[in-house]
C-alpha cells in the first residue's frame, strides 16, 4: 500500500484569483497554464493498519524534518486531503507521507499545486483506487485549486464549472507542442506573508473584479489561439494583460494586497526594453514578487543571461513545458 508520484508546478497564462465556493474550491473563472519541468514535487504515501496516526515529513537532501508548528496549517490541509482519499476507499488506515521539492524551500515558487497534485496521485495509487485523470484533477482541486492543473500534461485548461464534478483541468496540448520557456527570476525567497487561499477570499471587495471577470472569456479564446498558432507576441499581449489585471484586483481589495516590489517593477521595465529592442519575451507574476519570463526556446540563453545580470535577481530557474502528475517507481522511504 505504498506509492510515489511526481507532479510539476505550473505557471498560469490566465490566472485563478477568487472562488465562487470556498469549501469546494470552485474558481470564479476558468484558467490556462503550462506545467514546469524544473519545479516539481515528489511524494511517497504509504497506508497501513499498523500506523497509529498520520505522519508528514518534508525531505531535504540530508535529513527528514518533521513539519514544525509553523507548518501546522499545511499539515492540517494534507491530513484533510488524506481523509478525502480514505473516504473514497472506505478505509480509516493512517498514512505516512514524505514529500520533497525539486526547488529549494522558499525559492518563491508556489508548492501547493505540485504538492497536492503529487499527494493526490500517490495516495490514489497507494489505496488502489481506480480513478480517471478527470477524477484525479477534481480531487487535487479540493486540496488546492491550482493543483488540478498539475494533473494533465503540458498546456492545460481548468474549466471553472458550476459543481465539483464539472470543475477540472484537461490538456490542451502535450508538452512537445511548443518549445516555450518559463525563466523564473527569483528576487525574494522568504515565504509570503499572505497566502493565496486567504488572499483571494477578499477578491470580491475589489471594484475591478467584475471588469476582469468580464474580460476572461475573450482572453481564454486569445490564449487558445496563440497556443494553436504558436504566436509568442499574441500570447505575451494577453498574459501580461491578465497578470496586471489580477494584480490590480489584489491591490484594490480590502485590505489591499501588494505582492510586487521595486525589484519586480525593475524586471517588468527591463522586459519592455528588451521587447522594444526586438526580443520576443513577456512577463507574468503570481502571488509573490518573482517574475516569470516567457519566451521561446531559441531565446532562452540570451534572456537568462540578461535576467541574471539584473541586480536583485538571486536565482534563475529555467523551465520547459512538462508532463503532468505521474507514478514513479523510486520511493522516498
Ligand atoms: C494561478 N494563483 O492561477 C494563481 C495566480 C496565485 C496567483 O492559483 O486556495 O494556492 O489552494 O485554491 O491554488 C494560487 O492559488 O489557492 C493560484 P487555493 P492556490 O496560478
């Protein structure tokens, strides 16, 4: 009753910010993302009648560190997710979970998408549940919304739906469809003060929310067309528009939420300069100050070099489009 899964983080081209049902994690809008090859979580889950309680460990390269009280919230979310999986199987067996991220803790890359996708797939296999990709995506969504997008391969669309059964992600294109890059310019590695779950609870207090939601269907169509035609300029226009609108919503919420720093703005300005100079690159930013630079594979080296030369950029992580969550044979314990 032991299984291990690996799942990628993903970067959203059309963002998820705000829920129409907090408990079911039903989003206010559909979103589109790309799975990331160099930012993933590996998770081993074992269920046994012999375990008196659930134990959750985060593996680092040299040791296993049990979650401390600081991470109590994450631990409770993980146990609630194990409860969901147990209920499906009709068992009360406790679990041992060991999880490890490919990216350093606090690299500023959200780990809830890759984390809950890997946990879902590993737990389903360990319990020998027979579930489809769609059902895995729905289950992952209940753990963390964006995790549903880390289940299918490559370029992925999360259909908002209007019930738990209709809100799930599916692949638009496999990873090999378009040789894109997401070059993450890390400017801050400390954990964010306001997490996405609590941050987006106030989305409805922004006067700009309705305007953004009204624009989403048109943007979804534009991203789909840009992906189909592999048009980096069209893709860049729409993803920057949606990213800046999401941050306008965040900044006009009550209380306001500002994730952008001087370093973030400096990189945005640099991207605009590079583009004026003829480079095909655009930016997108999640709930944190780090900037994701989206470009085609042929421009990876020049853009990575330029980004690493900006003062304040501590680290560069280069990602290609990746497969979704999958079972692997090598266990963490
Ligand atoms: C996204 N984010 O679409 C957006 C962009 C953050 C900014 O999905 O409450 O951690 O667990 O469903 O999945 C982060 O949201 O929130 C997120 P929950 P989640 O990638």
